[in-house]
C-alpha cells in the first residue's frame, strides 16, 4: 500500500455552540422544575438566578412587570395547590434569536377542592434571554395555555370530551363549512358586510367622522383605519 496523505484532513473540532445549547437546554429543564413546585423557596431562588430584575411575564390570565410581581404570581399558584409538579415534553432553542420554546405539563391538586380533582394542564412557554454578568438570564416569559388540555385530562369528563365531543365537533364543523360553501355564504356575507359598512358610513357616520374617498366605490374612515392598524400590532412585545 502507498503512503496515505493526511495533510488535508482536519482534526475533529468540538462545536462549543452545541455544548452551550445542550447546557442551556438542561438549564431550561431545571427552570421549569424550579418554578412549577410547591417549594416557595425554590421558586424564589430560580427567579433570582435565571431571570432579570426587569423581566416581563405574560400569562393568559395574569401579567407581571418585574421579578417580584412574577414571584407573587408563582407563589399564589404554588400555595393554592396541595401538590404541584411538571413534566417537560419538548425544548426547542434558537441560539441566533436568543429564544426558546418549552412544552410542558403541570400536574396540580387544588386545595379549594380538597385535592380530590387532579388537574393536568399543558402549556408552551416562550422565553427570551440576554447576557447579564456573563450569564444567560430570561427577560421575557410568555405562557401559552392549551385550554383544551384541562378538559382532556379531567377524570370522567376527559374521556367524554376526547371520545365523544371532539369527534362530533370535528364532523359538525367540517360539514357546516362544506354546506355553507355550497350555498355561497362565504362569498355572500363578506360582500353584504362591505356594503353595510359603506352604507353606515354614509348614513350615520359621515357627519361626524373624517372620510377619505380613495377609489370609486370605496370609502375609508381615518378612525377605522387607525383602529385596524392598532389591532394588527402586538403591544405585548
């Protein structure tokens, strides 16, 4: 055999970004277990270690500006349960954007019902982080609740919801769509709504609202346009 030339062969290089990503994934996993618990001290420690002082927490029912307000929310939820623990399902990390999605479930037993009705709630948390003192800290936390999971995992009601209600709801809404499509309702209603809006502008709102005539047959209100542009923006960010 002839001599093998290895000049062009590069040695194996360790990708530090991969190691950092794996380390951060483990940290995110531990953060979930640190805030979904009945251990109030663990919640305080987790927030102080992994969240910024000016963090923002968005929840379907609550909002917190700052770490102290966030602690009060977690303390309230923790203290109202006899038992509380999580299970992490998936973690997706985007290093370039500094964002991560964490899908997990909470298993809770509410004190108000004597712990007789165990709950399982599935959520997705979107977190964003930044570097502070050489460490990653979360400054944005948004919980996205899968509301149907509360019904799905409720004893007795869960099987009825999953095996009876959801299949029938699927059939009904698909049937309703096909029926309305054949009747032309999806074309008729938008046209009627557009005509009605123009009619209302002319008859009721024209004397009080500033109107701009653009193309022939189209009338737009500056105020209406302002409202629409407001609704399109996400003021939570």
